[in-house]
């Protein structure tokens, strides 16, 4: 697995949804309260959205700078 594969996975909404679902399942199985599960899932979703946005912008900026595909804003 190279760097591009890792970046693509980190920018995937499916990956962050999977991580939120996994955290929800683990917290529920361990007896955490509904409030805790909701907070942790919300934080994972927010971090995932930020990471996906930053990586997507970085990739489009890099493509624009190197003469690759011209991504339009």
C-alpha cells in the first residue's frame, strides 16, 4: 500500500462512516451511555469530514500546480 492509497482511503466518506459505526458498536457493547456514544460518533464524523476536505483540496491544488487535470472550484 503506497502513500496515494492511504490518502485515498483517508479521504473516503465510506471509511469515516465505517469508523463511526465501529466506534458506536464498541462503545455500546462496552456499556457506554447513549450520550457518550453520540458524542464520540459526532467527533469522528466531524474529523472525517475535515480530513476528507483537506485531502481533496490538497490533491486538487497539487494537480493544478503540476499541470495535471484542471480542477475547477
